[in-house]
C-alpha cells in the first residue's frame, strides 16, 4: 500500500494530505466544546474545504487521463 502511495504524483499526494487534515479537523470540530452555532459553522466550512479538494482532485485526475490517456499512478503498465 505504501509503495502505491509513493508512486502517485506529488499533486495527488498533497491533495490527499489536505483532505485528510481537513477531514480530521472537521471531526474534531464536531466534538469540540464550542457554542452550537460556532461548531456548525466550523464543521460546515471544514467539510466544504474537504469536499472541494475531493472534487478538484477528481476533475484533475479525469483531465490528466483525458489529455495523456495514462493512469494517475506513474510506472503502471496499460
């Protein structure tokens, strides 16, 4: 599994890392002892960042595959 992660290009790894960070912050904010309105706003914002990164990643991968007709993971045979 780690070998496959290392073969993925740098932009994809950065996007996965940011999705993981924002997702974890979203979960942490959901259980934080904050006022309800602040907690809802924080969780919604962090979830929006996470979902936005995910959609941007999917568009980038599809665009790369359409342009080069190659998979996102480097070093794999067709």
